[in-house]
C-alpha cells in the first residue's frame, strides 16, 4: 500500500463551512451503473429520466359511477339507458350514443362519446335505467390524458435521490431500470486502548465501543455500505495494519485519536503515512477533525466521544457519502423552528444542540435535550434534531427562531407518541 507524506503542522481553528468544503473537494461522484428500479431507493440518479408516454395514457374515470354525456343531463331529472359496464383494465371502442350511459369503475377508460362520470351515490339505478337528479358538469370525475405527466417531460434529474414517491413516478412512466451511482464502500475504524467490542466482558478501565455500530448505521442511512475494521489499539502498527487490510474503500472513517492527547495515535499515523490535516473545527460538540487522503482515498477522522462523533459525521461524513453517490444536495436540510427554552454558547463556534422537534398549535417548536455532553449518547436517543446555533450568537432565548437539522433516523417526540 502506498502512503503519501503530510505536513505535520497543526492548523489554526477553522470554520464548519471551510471543513465541509475541504472534505467535499476530496470526493467525487462514483461511476454510474444501471440497476433495477427496486434496488435504486436512496441512490442518486446518474441520468435524467423522461416520460415516453403521457400519464395517464388514456382518459379514465376518477370514480366508480356512470359515464354519461353531460348534454343528456341538462334537463333534470334525466333518464338514461344503461347499456353495459367497463372495468379497470378493460378497453372499448364503442361510441356511447345519445340518451345512453355505461357503468364504469375507477381507473377504467372513459368510453368515446361520454364527457363526465357521475358517482354511484348521486344517481338511482333500476334494471337498465338510470335516473339522474343532480347537475352534471362536462369533464367531471375524468382524468385527462397527460394531466399528471406529459409525454417527453423530465420526471427526474441527475443527482435526484430516489425516494419512495419518486420510485412510484419512475415506475409510472415505465422505468424498470435506472442509472445510478453505486453505493460507496465505507471503511470504519474505532481507535483506543479503552475500547472493547460489545458483548466482551467489561474489565476495569474498559468501555464498550458504541461508535462502530452507530457510525455503521449512519453510513447505511446515507446510502453507503459500511465495512468494519474493528478496534485499533493506540499503537501505530495496529492502526496501519487495519487501514491497509481495508483494501480500496471509497472512504475511510475513523473515530478517536485525533485530539491533542499524548496517546492519540491516529493523527500521528495519518500525518506520517497519509496526506492528512488534523484541525480544530469551531464547533460544539466535535472540535477535533482529521481530513485528507490515504493512498488517494478520502479519509475523515472523527472525535471519539459518541455524541461528538455522531454530530461530526452528519456535518462532514454525511455530505461526503452523498457526494460520492452523486446527490445534488449532499448536506442535511435545515428548517426553521421556534425555540422553547434558552441555549447558551461561547461566541465564535457553531453549536449543534440535540433537541426534540414537534408541531404545536400549527408551528414547529424545538426543545433542547437535557443531556448535551459530547460523551452522552442517550441525549441522541431522546432527540430527533440538531438545533444549530451560529458562531455569532452567544445566547438564544425562548421564542427565538432557530435553524434545525432533522436527524436522518429521526423519531417522533414523546408528546407525539402519546397522541
């Protein structure tokens, strides 16, 4: 394995935005390939998809009822002859003449000569006679050709992520296969002499590794394929060996070992063996961060505390994975909400406070979680969002409007569960 040299100088603190830009400059969309539509969920399209036919492709009924000529119902009450029935999937070339009607089901093609559908509940049918007593408007309850999607229209564009709704639209225009970027292979390495795998007997001074399964879950949510490299001891050779055994992933993610401690070996290994910068980001939680490449493969080194690793992943690794996938919008979306309790911070850093977002009285309200420590993972479990406090604010008060990032595996708040 080839390792590039690095400048070992520690950088001045940098902003969250600059750290994001540096990371995104290292990653590029992966090669495209074609997959069945059923396998494309969560992936970004590598080519536009156009409708080859209009949707709907024929006039069809929006209701169960009777297809009629509106002119035949101009004088009420009107009596019409029932001459047949058409169901969804049927087709008829028959022209319905004056004074006649046909029973029709939702989705069935509207027969020639008719221009309205009257729902069953608005008419009275007896034997082969239909009595119409309510006014009938031409075009009522008829879906027109192409009213949803016109032939030739672009249904989805390059970089658009295939959601459940978009998958339905693509299927509706007959796209059995789509071109997408393949899922990035993400190698995950935990570091620290104090860590042991969950399920291992816990000896004094040891803790179970919470980061590996947490980060693997986030990688999957982002659309990547996580590959665990296990836990590396604070020994340079062990870290090097595990990174080398990863083969050629699309992205390395490590947790721990990038702060200023004497035993934080990851930064030293990466500085010596890779083109990696270790920086201090002006954010809370998650100040230490490593950015660079190993054997020309992008690498992101996250802090070791679970909440800090989680928040840092969302700000830096999430956009990187989404960029590898070719997403047009790699970063998390932000929405506005009203803060219902004050949050204080030190000016000059961006704070990501864990919180609970919910709808109250028609407006979105967010409540800061009680547990905000960088090592406190339970605060993440109890939250569904991150409250973003910008660098130029030292204090935000109850009633202030704040930006909120919805967590990708957001859960309903406790009050929403009760309702």
